[in-house]
C-alpha cells in the first residue's frame, strides 16, 4: 500500500521535498506505465476537485473567459490601421501567406468602417462603438502579439481552447481545475455558458480529454432549464434521492472492489453525488430575479441587444462569488466575411455594455483583483477581402495577428503589449505563440505548465503540448 512520503519541513535547513503529486510523477521513469497510472488513479479518487495549492503564489483565483467565436477583427475593434484608408480598394497582392478556404478571386485592401479614439490615462485604442468598455479602459491590458497556427475555425478553436488543433485534449478550464481544484464542492469547477448553437468543434472545446471525467466543463443551456433534470421528478423527495444514491454507492463500491483501477466508475459515482448537491444549490445561484434593478440595468438586462450576453456576464459574476474556478462565456459569430460594419456593429452592441458592467461590478465587490478576465477569438482577420459590390466589405481569417485583452487577476492593466505591422497583417512586436499565452494564463493562476502534467499514452502531457515561455510584459 502506498503511504505518504516524509520530507524535511520548511525551515529545517534543507531544501523541501516534492509534494505527493510531484513524487508520483517522478516515479514515471522507473515504474511500469500500468502501475504508475494505477497510482495516479488511486490519488484522483480522493475528491479530485478539492482545492489544491499551486506551484507559485497566485495572482488570480478564478477565470472568466470571454470567447468571441468566429474571429473578431482586431483591425475593426482595438488595433487601428490608418494606412488602410489610403489603400482602400486597391488590389492586394498575397505574398505566400496561409490562405483561407473562403478566399477566391482578386483581393482588395479594405479600410475600417469605424473611427477610433484613445481612452483613459493609458490611451487605449478602441473603435468608436465600444462606448461602455471605453469607460474601463485603464483596467484592460491589450496584447497585440499573439499568433496561432490554423486558418480554419474548428482547428483554431481547439488550439485556443485546448492547446491542440486536432481536438481530444483537455480544455483550459479542465487543466486549471485539475491543477487547483475548486472552492465550492457543490458546483462544477468548470462551467460553460454557450450559445444555443454550440461553437465550431462542439463540446470538445471544453472536454476533459484524457484527464479524469471530473474535470470536464459543464455547459448550461441557453434556453429552458439550464441543466437537464435539475429538478427532481414530481413526488421524488430529497430523502428518497439520498437513499437511492446510498444504495447505488453500495453496489458500485462492491463492483469497484472487484475491478480496481476502474477510474470511469469512480468518476461516475462522484458525478452522481455532485448532481445531487447541484439540485440543492444551482437553482439559487442561477436565479437572477433577486438581483436589484440597478444591477440588472447595469448589465443591460431587458434590452433587446444586451439581454442575452448580459445574463451570461451577471451569472459569471455570481458563479465567481460561489467559488467556481473557471467560467467560459461564448458569443458568436464574429466571422464577418462581408458587411463587417453591420455585423461587427451588432455584435459589439450586444457585448459592450455587459462586459463593461462585469468589470465594474467585480471591481465594486472587491473581486476584480482575484478574477482574471480574458477576451479573445480564435484568430484575427486580414486587411483585405473580395469586393461583392456596395459596402459589403469584410475580412478573411488571419492566424498571424489578433488582439486579446485581459483584465484583473494580476495582469498589466493600462498597457498595450505588442504591435502588428501597418496593415494589421502580422504581429511584429512582442510576438508570441498561443502556447506562450496559455503558459502565461497558468502562471497568473500560480501554475507552472511544465509541472502541470498528466501521464497518458506513454508520456507526460501538458496544456502547451511541449512547453512555452511566460509573456512577462502581460504580468503586473
């Protein structure tokens, strides 16, 4: 039987030894993979979502990840390019760049239909229609140097959400809850608020991948009951449910004793218990009716343009208050191949007020410093497009330039990091791959990507795939 190893205590005059997880990982080179995996599985069965210490002091305790699916145009939101006004509708010559499947025929430079202005003491660049976000400009850290590898939506979504273009790997939230657990044991540690139509790539964007099932994202439905079967059937009391679960646990425990190492069974038992606890707590958490009128108005509830995303943002704040570790909000689609003025205009109108309200609300409640907000898409967009007549101008996919911004959680607020060329085609300053961005997010949470690993298929795996570098200018 494995027992906890004893190591020198801090302050004893010798270097501290590894913790239990590090000790187990260290055995990976000397134990057979079957025996080693069995040890890890045994450890995971002890409440896998219990809070755990990170590798470093954390600057953020939780994450709200605002995923703008479809690829918002950095050129038309937060990265102005005056040069495009000079070149508008002149023929664009492609020079060996990765081509989108949507591209065809002649290409032309396209200016932004939006005017830009600088906001806050930081002089943050924003398109004119970000009227609410402009008021919290100094709380934002803009990063213009991020690049990805894929020019197509599903693979780019997987890479931004899971670190791997081809799916099957754990999502960001799964890695975070695997590394840190979660504070509230009556709610999932990783919650997703999708659109009615799931994003390209589907639920694999928030999968647990090869991690234990306990770490998968739990999506809340956009319409109807947020979670199926959240309310027990008529006539089924809490006491009856408890007896049923106790009997089921007794049967499953007996089966598990006969089949050791059956990790899926242990996870299923834990999920039954979590589902029971969720029936008690979730309805209250998801109930927005008790929020005061001022708060509802702040988030834009009751307004046609902002009600949907406003509810998601307000719910995200409530979930953070309840100790949920990672919340991901989806908004789409930003895939504006034409009519970008109308398309991006409507999309910005729907998220501008709710996002600004979320930042303001978290700040007023003393939660912004411990909550990391991330705003991004899966890639940026090009400075060129085909012309289909009139003002039907849009942009194609661009993996070589995009804008991401952070708020709260130890980020370098009030600064713009990195830059793209004069056309917005390529990141040229502060350039960093998305794996480096992922490593940086983990560091803000107190996690080391090189130590946050999981043994699977004969090797240790990690979010970045094979390591990355912390983007230090993004840290306060």
